[in-house]
C-alpha cells in the first residue's frame, strides 16, 4: 500500500519541513519595540527571586544586575534555614529595595506564592538566582505588556561561559550553550508563526500581577494533579504558560540583544541529571498540553507540530536510520552512480540540518565548530535520556543542587482517592477535595510576606 519511496518522502517532509519553515520564521521575527511614551516603567515591576542558599557571589551578582534596571523592589524568597544568611547579605549590600522572606523547605512554587501577597506593582518578574540582566531589559520586557491582551513575556537566553574552563567544562558548556541557542530559535520561530512557544522559561519572565494573584490561578498553581494520582509541585513555568494559553492571554517573546539574559548551567557530570529533569518536565507538560487541555491544537497549530509533538515522536537515531533505510529501499532501481550521488546529498543535508539553526552560536564562537561531532553524538544519545525520563515521570528530584531535594516528596505526593476522582490526567482540583489532606497553602489563605516583613528594611525578620 505504501511504497518505500512514498514513506521516504513522507518521513523526510515530516522531519525537515519544520526546520525550513522555522528558518524562514526566525529570520522574520522582530521584537515589539519600546514605545516613545511607555505607560509601564521599571517602577511598575517587582522582581521575585526564589533561592535556596540565600547568599553567595553568584546571587549577589544577580541582585546587583537586577537593581541596575531600577525595579520598584526585589523580593528574595529563601528557606528558613538560610533566612538569617540572606538578611545579612542584603544588609551588607546596603540597599532598601530588597526584601527577604522564606519558606520551610525549598520548593519553587511555594517560594513564588510566598511573595505574591507583598507585590504592589502591576507587573511581576520571576528570576532565577543565577542570571545576569542587561541594563535595558525591563523596557523591552514591558513593551508587549503595553497591550492588555498580553499576559506574559519571555526573554532571550545565553550561557554565561566559564572563564578558563577545563576540557570537561568546555564540552559541557558547549552542549549547554547549544541547548539555549536551540531554545531561542524554537521560541522565536514559533512566536512568528502562531504566537506560541514551548514554555515561558522561569529563568526570567514577566507576568501581569493580577493574573498571578487571581484566586483561580493560585488554586490551580498550588493544587495541580498529575495522572489523577499525584499532587505536582514542580514544573512551575510550564503550568503558568499553559494557564495563559487556556485563558486566552497572548504570550510575548523579545528576541533582542538588550533583552538577553545570561545564565549558568551544569558544566560537570551533573549535566546528565539536568537533562533528565528538563526532559521529565517536557514529557509531563507537553502531554498535558496536547491530550488533556488540548488548547494548543487550535490556538498554536504550528507550535504543536514544530515543538510539542517532538517530545513524543522526535528520536534522532530512529528517524535517521529509517531515512537511510528507506532511501536504500526506494533507490534499488537506480544506477550505482545515481545512488551514490543521492546518498551524498542526503547525508550532507542531514549533517547540515544539525547545525543550521545553531549557526548564530558558531558565528559568535567559531572555535566551537570543532566540537560539532560532540553535538551530533549527544543528539543521538539524548534519546536514551528521553527514554529514561519517560519511564520515570514521577521523579521530580533536581539531583544537581545542594539542598534542592530536601523536600522532594512534596513536589509529587500521592493524593487521596477523592482527589483521584477529580478528572483528567492533569486536574485543577477544588479546595474541598483537600479537606482531609494536610496542605501548607490553601487557596483562600495565600501566604503573604507583609505579615512578617518590614517594607524596605534590610534587617527585617522572616516568617516562621
């Protein structure tokens, strides 16, 4: 019924149509410009930084780079054990724009919610504790939010490269840099095509505060259920991105040098654990988007094809092998010279496709082109990481950061039978379902910072 030639053409188009279209889309995307007389300014922004350590040179550099953009204030949320340490750090920095709060155990969702009650500005920006901001970041992030139809805005991201790296650090750093380059490419391309993107990364992202403070949002954010069996408290940025899509809020993505943050990633063997964590998050969220909530099929059809479905169907080794096998089967009647020429063209295209969308990185760092074989080999091996992630979706451990997993059981914990009956694989269950379950944060009692923090007092006390 299906000849080898038809199968080859179909697989080739499926595999490479998105690359060709995305290359065009990437070249066409332009950031939303900063208006001459903006309604929103940096004084309309509160920055929330969830952190575990509460101190350290990297965190201090992050805070200093954010302070340089002059937001209204920064709320640093750490854990109780490191609260005093964080307060001393802020006091030594001599700024009145940073406040400190804490939660008992490290959990990003809890830390984010912990700050919401204290936010007084129209815009909330969440930032990781290891990013560096450019001085003009906020005006670029705020530009799309001048339009009330936008609910969130993401940023361009690059790796903060190690100084005088070892060979091991150089290799891992190279793979990390390509991950971010690939992500920037996918986000920019999908944004041009249908206004979608894989996820508004929590490394630095802006939201309207009224969305985050909405009771229904907080209820869903703090009581998400995975597979109808587990309460999920990981994958925070994926949840918020899906929330914006399901509530008809536009998403912005500013691909511009002045909207480009720098971040650190694992440049050691923990890189594999980092990839596992990312892959598990992608599995959980993309399955939810496609088969449970299903809004993206109608609202973001190109993004669904170009990004979301690749979690299920993109296996580089399998597809490349099948392409070569089908080419061999479909050209048996060709002459030897024609088959050899066709194979050379196919192999050249397959090789070129593996670095075309990463060309920007190689232009900035041409010496990295020598590591291209490493990238290709890792691309094939990543299928093993993805397969392992698929078989361990109930795991939420970081495994790469001291103290990050002290309360890992909270990130995905079993729910009672009454909760399991609440619906689909991912369900926003009602508070009444939790009446017999001990829960630290009730939707109607969102933890606030103001009850135990003195505004703009660097020597303030944290919550117990």
